[in-house]
C-alpha cells in the first residue's frame, strides 16, 4: 500500500515585528549615547580597583598631562557661560556672542587667562590646531593661581559641580601633588581621581 504524500508548503516568516524592534533599539542607542568629549589632550589613565562610579553630569574635570600641563572643563553648557562671565570680569576682558558660542563648545581648555580671549576669537579650525600650554599654577600672594580662580569660579557658577582629577599614568607625582595641594589650600578636600578599573572604562577613586 503506497504512503500518502503530504504536499510541502513554503514557510512564510513575518519580519515586520523584527524590523520594528531593530529600529526601536537603534533609536534608543542614538538618543542615549553620550559622545566622548573633545579633550585638548589625551591621557592614558592608570588602573585601580576603585568601584565608585562618577556622576553622569555636573563634573568639573581637571586633566594633568605627562608634562604637568593642566586643563580644566565643565560638562554643562549653561555652566560654561556663567563661568566665562566670571573669568572675564576677574581678568577684565569683554565677551561677545561669538566668544560665548565658542566657549560653549569647548569641553576643556588650557591657556592662561591673558590668552583666553584670543583663543575664543579664533575660527574653530584654527582653534583646533592651537597647542594649548595649560592653565597657570603660579601663585603670586596674596592672590591664588589662575588655576584656582578657574576652579572657584566654576563652582560659583554651579554649586553642584563634583571635581574629578584625571592624569596620565606617566605624569610625575609632583605635578599631581601641586594640583591637589592648591585644591586643599582652598578647602576643596573632596574630589575623585579618575582611574581605569577592572570591568569599567572609567571609574572614580574618591579622595577626601
């Protein structure tokens, strides 16, 4: 007796739901991705076992490169504008709209106060080519250093700022110690040291 042959039918798979999920995921990653700041200097941070994550916003970042040059920056554009106004008032230079717009786009900077106006009046492509020497740590009593002026003005512009210090693993101890000593002299005793922890690209080792 011959077996009955069951006709084969092609299987149809509806991919509509899969496409919807793919576009939803793509939209999610586009909207939530935080782009890496355009920093003036790249540093190779040391590793540690720290497990204290940095906040997602309101960060005053102090970067020290291998030669001991110091760069400062804040992550909020409104804070940057208020910060610039205080710096301009202290060092007696005028700020126009184009300079404000330029400063809003700068994630950090590293020039003496006397050169900041010149830096902000440059075209963006020219500014990107400038080798910034770092902010001045020189102290001329009774006034604090320009570095500390910048730090204090930033904190006045946004009292919620959390200070984070990032340095290269090849940076000398003396350079980092000078930055920390000036912070502590002005009673700034709570800050984070940024390190590369295991299982995390960037973590903070809290110092107090």
